[in-house]
C-alpha cells in the first residue's frame, strides 16, 4: 500500500435521496438472513472472553490487518478490545502491526459483521466504544444498500450502544451516518482530522500521503438502542 490513493468520486450530490426511507424500513423490520455456522463459531470464541470480562468492551469492526485494534488496546489498557474482519489474508498480516504494551488486551476474529453484530446484540454486549474505520464505502448511488447505514444490519450497530467512532476520506458517507443517527434522536459530531494526526490504519496512512482530507464522526448511541422494533421482533 505504498502508492497514492485517488480521491473518492461519486455520482451523488449530497446525501442519498432514499436515505430516510431505507433506514426507517430497516429500523422497522428484522434482519432475517440466516447466520452462517463459521461466523457463529468465531463469535463464540470471542464470547468466551467477553463473558468472563468485567471491564470496558471495545469493538474494532472492519479491522483489516489489526493495526487499529492494537493501537486502540494500547490507548485503553483497562479495556478488552475485539477486532473483527472477514478477510483471512488481512488478518494474517497482523504480526507486523502487533504491539505488546503492558496490560494490553485484544483479540482478532475472522467473521462477517452482518452475522457478528447480530450475535453480539443477542448476547447483550454493551460496548464502551465501537470503531468503524475506512476504507471507501461504496460511493456509487446505486450501491447505497452496501454502506453500513443503508443495510439491514444497521439497527444492530445501534443496538450495541456505546460511543460510535467512524473515519472516512469521503465526507458524504459520514454526513449520511449523522443523518441516519438523527432519525433515532442521536446527535453526531463531524470533525476534520488534521493532516499530521497519528494514523490508525494503513488506509489512513495512504490517504494522508495522498493529501486527502479525512473526517471523523463521533456519536454516543442511545442507551435504549437494543430495543428498536427490528431487534425486538426477533
């Protein structure tokens, strides 16, 4: 990942036209897709640690090579940090990004988040923080349903609670997330990141080298998020 990255291009003008209708439909309807066995088995490995853990719990979703997971664990030595990614290839490259700070606790899990998040909600996980960091999330308007907030699993992100932290090099993605959160009366802060801030992931480092403006969204999710009708209906 040494070459420069091109800025995001899109055929959208501002937030997606169907954002409100799609998000509200998913909030009102349960996600019925069957959970795959290998994802359930991967979740159970993490659940064994979480069940015995009494401290703060942090989830690093789409963790890639796990650099961000190790960084988060180093910054939060009182927490258990779980990094999840569906790519065995990316997770297999973690060794070069691993850290071993005193008191640090983290594990990496290979699983599809569409299943993992639902299992975490069913197991009553209550997060202190939830990181979803990069990369570019499907900028074509026709791909809106592939963005997390446009997918049927979005209510489960809300149901996990805690402080949601998202970063992107495409500001429209995060303004859409902020608008999606506003539908459940949750206010989000959107902040431009300084060009020389410490990178948490290889993608972030690549975007910085390319001179792209990066953004961070932060929002304290509603404590009653797990009781949305979509989740209750299951």
